[in-house]
C-alpha cells in the first residue's frame, strides 16, 4: 500500500490566495472611511490608483515573467480605467462619505448578481431557477438593509440618497467587467491593470478639479497608512492576484470572495465602531449572502 501523500504546495496556494483576498478586500471599506475623514473623495481615489499603477509598473519585470499574453487593445484598458476604476470607485468614495463601511460592503455585494444577469444577456449564459431565486433573496436583503437600520440612520450621516448612489458603483463595474470578460480573457493582465489604473487616476484627478475639492493641509498617520494600504495591498496586489487566479481556476471557486467579503466587512465595521451590527444589518447581510450563494453556486451533477 503506497504511503499517503501530503498536499503539494501548489494545492494550497490558490485557496490561500483566495482567503487573503477576502481578508484584504473586506478591510478596504473601512480604510476608505479613514481616508475620507480628512481627504476629498475623488482626490483620495485618484491618489490610490496613481500609487497602485506605479506599484504595478515597478513590479513589471517580475510580473511579465508569468504574464506573456498579448497586450490588450487600447480601447479595452481605456474602458477598464473609465468604468472599473474611475467610474466605480469615484461613485463609491463619494457615497462612503456618509454610508458606513459595513453597509457599503453589503450594498456592493450585488455585483456578482449583476454579472450573472450580464452573462445571461451578453455572454451567452443561462439563468437557472435557483439563480433566479437567488436574485429575489438577495434583493430582499438589500431592502431589509434600506428599510431597517439604514433608514433609521438617515438623520445621522447615512441618507437614503447616498445608499442609492452607491448601488451605481457595482453597476458601472459590471459593465466594465463584462467588456473585459468578452474581449480580454486572453490579454495581458499586467498591461490591463497598469494602464487602466493610470487612466482611472487621471479621470478621478480631473473630477476632483471639476468638483473644486481641496486637500487637507495635514496628513495624519492613519490617513497615510490607509492610503498606502489601499494602493499597494487593496489595489495593486488584489487586482493582479484576482485576474491571475481567474486565468487558472474556475470562476465559481472565486465566487467565495463575493459572499465572504461583506460578512467580514460588517463584522470589522462593528468592531471599529463604524456602524452597529444591528438586527436589520445582520438579517439583510445574511439574505444577501444567501442570494449570492444561490446565484454563483454550481448545480449538483
């Protein structure tokens, strides 16, 4: 009888990276709130993507060794910069001036639902009855968040309008991601992220000027730390790792990120005092997670 074999390092690498992405992305919602306490929304987002683009460019020699794909066409990285980075994060930063980080993460969790609908409409995919039920359950969760604690907090810095605005962020991102899925699946992830982030930084910087935003004269240690963390860990590393994983493993396994992240973000927000873990938030989060699980889970053979 052959001796039992231990799992190879390769078999642990992908699950470990997924767990790391969940941990990082769940913390970025609160890090954004830290930055917005002192800095303007579009300007802070522009600085984040500028630093992230520079980080990816600096790591170019290392990244190109494992990314020998054809560079994406210019229109694709322009679209990624305008939609996935400038448009989506511009809306998110403006909305998070008033929406607590945990609730923001729950509302943004509709992204995989939007991608499932986009796949059915534009990518030739089909929606099953289970997935349709998932849409209904997740929508009920969003309504619970809005009707419960979100509505109660309307007079304390979280107006309904900001929550509705925030829902535009995953919608814009879904449009950009659909374009990338359809025309960028065999293109260079390195070039797509680097160029897209520079475009996003440029557009967000222009939006900051048009809005007449002014920068704080002082930069506290928490804001500097949060800005660097968002740029290096929450953007450059996460996006490069996510697209690297997407090319090497089934997309349904990556869906773990979609419904683990909002739960962790809500718990972190309660710990740091950025919103309370009330009954409405807990029930709404559970419904959103359940709905997303129904949509992204593969049917049993």
